[in-house]
C-alpha cells in the first residue's frame, strides 16, 4: 500500500488534513471521533504514516471486539499462569507496539475499571502484565477512536472523563458524509479506480445521472457504504457497458423512492388509494430535488463556501446542510 489517501475537498476535510499533518509530527495523543464508516481508521493510518514513528510498529486493536475478561490481558499482556487458560506468557498490545503507535479503536468500549488502569499506564509510561510484578517502560504513541458520541459516553459513565482528557490532547471529529456532499464524487472516483482494477472492470468515471443519484442519497453508512456501492457496480457492469458508471449499476436504494414508482402502478382492484400514495411520494421526491438544486445553486454562487451559501439563503449552516440533503 502506497500510503493511505485521505480524500476529500470539503472545507471540513481540507482543514482536518492540515491539522492531521501538524499533529502527525508531534507525539501527542489524538482522539478521532465520527459515525461508523466516516474514515476514522483511514485518518489514524494517515497520521501514523506521516509521523516519525512511521517505520515502527502500528498495532490496531478494536476494543469493542474483545471479550470482557480479556481486555486487560490483551492490552497489557499476562504472565504464564496468571489465570485459568494462561498457559504461556503473552505480550499485550502496548509491548507489541513498543516504540511505535497503538491504535485503540472504539475506546469507549473498554470497561471503566480497565480505563483507570489504562490512564495510569499512559501517565506513568510503564505497564505491568496481568499476574506480573515487574513494570516495563513503554514508549508508545496513542491514537484512539470512537464511533460513539464521547460527551454522551462521559455523561453516561461509560467513558472516564480523566481518560478522555488524557486521550484527546487533539480531538479530530470526522463529519458524516451527508454533511459534506462535495466529497462524495472525489471519494467515489478514488474508490472506483481501486475497485475497477480489482474487479477487472472498465468503469472509469461516473455518468452525470449516476453522480446526481450518489449526491442525493443520505449515506447512513457513510464511506463504508459508498465503497460497497462502488464495489457492487464494478462487479455488475458488463464488458459492453463502456467506461461510465450508469444509474443501472447502482442499487435500488439510490434510485430516489423506487417504492413510490412501483406502488403507484395500478395493480390490484382498488385503483384510487395506491396511485394517490404514489403521487404524494413522488411529490416529496420532487421537493427534495428542488431543495438540493436550490442549495447547490447557492453553493455555486458562493464559490463553494458553505457558510456564505447559507448566508445567501438566509438559513443556518445546519439548515443549509438539510437543504443539500433534500430535507
Ligand atoms: N477520506 C477517504 N478517502 C478514501 N477512502 C476512504 C476515506 N475515508 C474512508 N474511506 C474508506 O471507507 C471505508 C471505511 O473507512 P474506515 O474503516 O476508516 O471507517 P471507520 O470510521 O473506522 O468506520 P467504523 O466506525 O465502522 O470502524 C474504508 O474502506 C476506507 O478505505
Ligand atoms: Mg474503524
């Protein structure tokens, strides 16, 4: 892999990329937050690859995937015989990441008692294996991530506030894809190049119609979902289809309320009701498109500056994002 691209041209991503480059050079703890699929791991690897620890180990651990009883052993290691089943000594993630970087994914899923121990390790820069007596110095840079709302996790008591402050010397919040629609096309093109070569597909660019459908969709699964859609298209496109990714290569969920179109077709005896329902749904789709065009036109006149575009329309920034989404 030739370095991880962190693609995006939205203001949010451009400034995140700048901050990431600055903090990469420092040794500070970074906490990356964002909904599922927004690119937290991509950003973590981007930072790692540009840090002075780049040639050294990167150990990634998903704290949500660990069995409750094994978290401490996974993080700090254990000595032989430390507990039933500990047949051999085991070096934990900290030791494996020695002199390098430890990526603690879904850090809010660590049980609170272990969080207290983790905080102590970070402060004292030494670990003690479970069942061990000897303390080993560790020199590890921490990048943590959470797909949960960390402030809420603190309020609910699932994330210790003291650990949060220790981890979040710099906090980078990745916006959802629906809040930065101008990133959809560049990321799609990047992923199209990646999957086309993998799937031996000729697709090389998005048709205008396909691009419109991509931009109109709210992407609840963010870039991970976008990547699935692109991968699917490269798998489905036939050799005779040419090089353009067309609407027909996109899954039904992207074809704006397809249920409405089918529901409005006269099928069973009662003709009136389904047709009316279809009309209402189509109207809402038309409204959504209108709102998006309105917002996009403002964005164009404001030369891509969203704050200025929102001002132009006299709506809040959030209101503007809603318009862009067609809601
Ligand atoms: N800025 C980006 N440019 C290119 N590809 C990206 C970008 N962000 C994410 N991706 C791709 O999207 C997918 C999801 O990214 P990633 O695994 O980093 O998300 P995540 O936030 O860690 O998600 P989760 O919370 O579900 O673990 C990956 O396949 C990644 O390659
Ligand atoms: Mg992840």
